[in-house]
C-alpha cells in the first residue's frame, strides 16, 4: 500500500510516498480503507527535528494520527462495528501511520452524515486534543475562555466544544479570520501587542481559562488568566519555565524533562460527543485545504506556514 513517511529530519521536502506492507487490526482495533486523513501540526516539529531530544523517533517515520474510512478488518474483542461501516478515529499515538491507503484505528466513532470525508478525516485528533485540554481546564457553563490561535485546526474545534459546554469564548486570530470565528460562536480579537488590554476590555469580569494553541505568548496569557494553573498550552515548549501545563500525547513514562510533565490521558470519549454535536449541527470541521496523498510535502509546507484556517487533510 501507499504510505507517507520521512527517513530523515528536514524541511517539508523530506516527506514522501512509499510502498509499504499493509498493517492489520490487532485485538481491540479496526482497520479502515482510508478516504481522508489529517495532517498533524505536531508532526511538523517531529519532522523538522525540533523535538528530536524529547520525542523518540525511529526511521522511517510514518505520519498521520487521524483518519476516516470504511472498515475492512475488525480485531478480536471488538463489538459494535462491522465490515463496511463508515467511521472516523485515531491510531495508537505511538504507531501513527494514518496517512496511508489503510490505517489501524485504536479509537473510533461512526462518521457523521453531515460531514464530508475530508471533514471526518481531519476531525479525530483535533476533537481529542480540544476535549483533553478543556477537561484539564474544567471548562463548563458560565465560564469565560480564551482560545489563543482559534482559527487553526485544534483552535476551531476548541471554540465549538467550549461553546457547547456553555462557555463564553474569546478567540484570537488575524483580522481576516474574525468573521470566521464569529461563525463558530467566539468573540474575536487580534493577537500581538496589547493583547492583555484587549482581553480585559472584552472580559472585564476576568477570564477563567486560557487554551493556547499557538505558543510564544505565555507571560501575557498568564497575566490574562491571573494564574499559570489556569493556562494550558499544546504549542509552547517553554511551558514548564512559566509554570504552565503542556498537554501532549507522548508516552506516559515521560519523566518530566523538556516537555515538563507526564502525558494527559487521551480524551477519546470526545469522539462520541462530536458525533452528537455534528448531528445537531453544532460542530463542523473547517478544512483549510485537501491534498492528494502524493502531495503530502505540499500539505506539510502549508501547515508549517501557520496560515491555514482549519484542518489540512490528505485524500485517497
């Protein structure tokens, strides 16, 4: 089968398509014939070598964490899903390999009828990440939440899930994306100089939690929240130096070095919530761009530009 991989650290051009042996579903797993799969922003850092000292990498590294497709193998012990079912979900966080013709999923849910294959293919990773962080921040009804970098793949989902929990959401993005954020239910503002003052004007009673999807502004975000414990980042590797929790999906035996803490438990249950919200018309997956599988390098280049609004996906 075809699979996307890289065999050395480097720029987007090191990513290429290769012919590899197809995986098979083990106990508690399913295999899908992939229709679409997500491009993970975190894998940009792995591919570039930025995380070489903290995320063990064995070459060749096969990319992709989330996918949507048609079930064609069901592992031992799996119930409630059968051959031919349309699903979306995630691979095991250490196995990955979803950017391929076939992918083995460790967590999944039925593909919502309201979502295209492209939307479903890029949904699971963002849904799990957003759910995990909102859980960590204990976001609920009546809370005010700031999502820093709200127009990206995770940020756009986080906005909608926080709104669904009954929270008031402020989202930062470039001005060209402000109408987009309003359509998701957030009050938009720009990032950069003066952020603390802008947020205080928008939320004079204060902000209960900050979800950082962008990185690089933790001192301001702590000032906005009033307490580093009320800030969680998925993008800033300096988090520990600021007393901020970095939520990540590396193995749970991480000893708390550069990443600063143990991995949080995966919030896979969020996939079922996403299905319900999608059916009610309350959750959509903004797709920034869809590339053929063979153009994965171009997809990585767009992701690395940090100008994509929503999720970047590969289609089979």
